[in-house]
C-alpha cells in the first residue's frame, strides 16, 4: 500500500510507470557488471561521477543511488560517492519533475546526504516513509540483519 502512494505521487508528477522506463546501471566492480549484464540490464563500467558528468542537462527522469559505500573512517569520507559535487551533477542532469532516490543504512551518511540536498536545493528535505520502487539490495538485507534503520531520501526537481 505504501508503494501505491509513491506510484500516485510519481504519476502526478508526470513520470509515468517506472517499470516501463529504460534502465541503465553504473557499476565500478566487474562482478556487478557481469550480474547486470546477465539480468539484461544495460550497464556502464567505471566511476559513476565521471560517467554522469558526460550526461546532457535535463535528460534523466530518475536516478537511484542505493547503499553506496559509506566509507566510515573519517579519513576515507572524501571517497564517498554522494557529495556536493555529485549532487550538483545529479540536479543538472535531472529533468524537471524528475527524482533522485538515495538509500543508506548508515545514519551519518544519510544525514550528510540530507544536508547536502537541503543546502543545494534551498529547501527542507525529509526522509521518506516509503521505499518507493527501489529494489531490495544485498546491502539492505545486511543492514536489516544488523538491525540498522534504512534511510530513504527522495528529491524531486522542480
């Protein structure tokens, strides 16, 4: 029932049915690329930030960043995929009324992502009560087994 609410919200924003859209994955690890190819999902191999930099403005209707590596040690946090820089790119390439969905089980990373989106968009962003259409990933399952809370941020571009 929760997904019906998200589906209605997505339709009201003119995005149509998410399951009828073309999907392309970006994966930095070869085993992940092989798995996506086996599932017949088009995939780009490489660094996601470098790949999305090349996308045209206002062309992408949906972007999902699901359970990116949180790089928990402070000295490694500069390696995090989601940053002010990547959000600027995401906002640039998203179509008007498109959305970006970020999910993590790491509370620090989730709140950092929330602050980045709020600062860049100049508006309050709340964690979603719904998981939307995103698939359950093996990292989500691991987080749930550790009794971690799952944080979903869904940003709609106006």
